[in-house]
């Protein structure tokens, strides 16, 4: 059964800065809860439109993953235990300062598609950025998978995005951002 999750967060940081942060695959482990033990194992970068291959990887800028990039990550299957899983994701779409999406090629889900959307929004005279995550996923494993989704997966997503809210604020140098919402 296909499930849908959506999270939204506003940060008082310019859109361009937030988009660059998220399009750098090296930042993924920084916004994951520490108990996940997330690590990037390998990245095959395809530069975004308008960025040369050399500037996407060898420059004073952070690397950027455009459509066609592939990211291989490792994570703890069960927090605090040494058993690790592998996740291979491919970037499918990339539109500067608007969105990018990735799809799981190999990992814990039967299917997983994640669209990251960004838009400018001013709140109380403070310019900022809305970060919206739209996730469509299928756990697999029939009835057992549906139980896992109901009692574990959804809760895990809420925890992960609540952690990301706090981490993003610190990493982007802001004191407070509005809460991540599960929609």
C-alpha cells in the first residue's frame, strides 16, 4: 500500500542559501538523528544545470548533486546496534531554487520517492524559506509491513524531521525556526 507523508518548515534564511545546503549530499548526515549513524559511502555527481563538472566537484564551493546523481548511504537498521543497511538514491529532478527529487534504487522500502520543495516566504517582515518534503513510500512485506508502517515508520519520520528542524537551525546559524509539521 502506498503511503504519503509531508513535512514543512520555515527558516529565516534566504532561499538560495537553503537550496544550496540541501543540494549538497554531504549535508545529509548532518541533518539525520545521531542514532541513525547515517554516513555517505559514495557519491556519483552529475552537476546541476549551469554548473560545469569541475565546478560541481573541484572548487571552493560545496559539491552539488543534479539530476542523474547517485548517492550511496549507510545507516543503522536498529539504533545503537552495529547492524547497518545501505540506501542507494538517485536524483531524478533538479530545478534551481525550486525543487529536486530523489528515488530509492535500493534500500529498506519497496518504493520511496522524496520531493524537496523550496519557496520564499516572509513572516513578520522577516524574509525566509519554506522547506517542504513530500514523501510517497511503500513499505512492502504485506500485513507485517503495514503494521511496521503504522507503529514504527511514521513515528520514525516524525522523529527524523523534528531532529532535522533543530539541526537545520544550528547549521544555518539561526536561533529559532518554525516547527516541522507532519501533514
